[in-house]
């Protein structure tokens, strides 16, 4: 396959997103982003056995310390961050140290948060190994950990030095993890690019079946959308909030459901809910929501919201979401495919009606 590069244009803090096959095994390009001698390699107990040997080989000339997390959202905590800080301190890591994130969104979020905090900010490099992390969390500099009260409540904006996406790692993903990533890919078409959504619908079967070149194209187009939005609104004061389409619902589903749903699965359900709420308010045609639901289903994603979760509990969790402002929920809704917008003018009764609806 032909390697691709997407640039995240942020002036002096601009960085590349390299997309190709075998980037980890060959140790190509990304080791040069590491400027100092000390490296903290953060991974988890599922990813490390598969991909850490190649990364260690590429970093053999550096002083590498490793932090291995238990796989899963439950590890994205302040307690695990403290362990990372302790390892950096033990290694004598200074301002030129680098944190390398090898894994999915949990690993990338925690590693980036640690890098943002250590000595008020050191370098970090993203080596995402899940589709969801490749197209979303690895690009844009959002870093965070969870609290029992909600997801991503403690964090910082801290951009990586670079992102290296090795599409070969997708072959090692469990089917459920791979499917979860397509939710974030579909999101870009849903919020800002109707033609991309049409392309995804035309190629859904081949993408789900494993077409490497098509997958690389979908990843590159998704990253280009993310890079364009981030370059225009790094700290989510405007259009970057559109990337949260379905996410206020999704984070509540994750929190109240005690993370039994993967993030991408919750986002799929959340986008369906956002589309239904938009239709209920007369803002968008119901047919567009039906089309979105059908496409998500073709990628093997859950499209019917979890009815075991009480609507009142979900609404309470949504109120604690960091996207709320002055006590009011800020939701990303749409006027149809490719036309997302942010609003703070939605009544609780309408939200509860959508959360409690059947079918």
C-alpha cells in the first residue's frame, strides 16, 4: 500500500500523522520524533505481547521504562497516572523525556495526560493500535483520565510530537474492537461530509471484510477531517465541539453502564439518539437518522440504545459531562447528514423521551 501523511497544522506545534503498513516492525520515521534519552513506554497487557517487541527494538538506543496497564477503561485513572509519575521519577526523566503510547484510546489518553503533567509538559508520541484510536483519540491532543463520577473529567490539551498509524495492527484486533472503531469513522461523514458517508456506505462490506487499501483510505480521510477541525479550534471553543456528535449520550451510557460497552459502541448508540432527538425537535428528517442507523449496523455496531439503563440516571450523568456549560446541557445535534451543530436549548423532557423510547 502507498503510505499517506496527514499534517495537523498548529504552527510551531504542528505534527505529522503517518499512515502505512509495517511502521512498527520497521521502526520507520517515528523514533526520530524522540529527542531525549529517557522513554516511558505505556501499553496494556493485551497489546504489549503483540507489538511491544518491535517498539523496544526501535528504541534500543534509549533508556526505556515500561508501564503495563490492565486492558480496559478501568485503568484510565489517577492511580495509574501516579504509577507512571513514580516510574518517570525513578528513571530520572527530565524535561527532554518522552512518553510513547502503544495501544488504544485508554493507553493514549492516560499516556498523554502523564506527558502533559510531568514537569509541566514533556513530549509524547502516539502509536495507536485500534481503529478508534487511529481515527480519533490519537489526533488532536485531548488527554484525560476518568473519575468514578464520569469520563475524562481530569485532563489537559497536550499535542503529540507525531502519530504513527500502522494498519497491520488492525489484523490483531478482536472483531468487537474493530467494529467499535467504525463508529468514529462514520461520525465524520455524519457531521461534515455527506459524500464520505456515501463512500462508506458503498464500501462498507469491503471495509468490514479487511480491504487494507480501503481501510487506509478511510483512516486517512478521517484523520484529515480531524486535523482540519483541530487546526481551526484546538481547545474546543467552537467547531471542534461538533466532533462530540453522540458523545454526551455515549459517555453517560458508558458511565451508568459501568463500561460494559466499548466507547465506539456507546458512540454508535449515542449518534442514533442524537439523530432521533433532532428528528423529534423537527430539526432533521427522520429518514437521515434511519440511514445512519442502518450504516452503523452494517459495521456490526449496536444501534438500539441500552434499555436496561434508567433514563433519569443517564440524564444525570449527561449533566456532569464536561461539555455542559453553566448547568445547561450542550448537545451536538444535526439538521441532517453532514450538517451538525451545537445547541444548549433542549428541554429535559425531550431528552428523557428519546432515552425512554422503544424501537
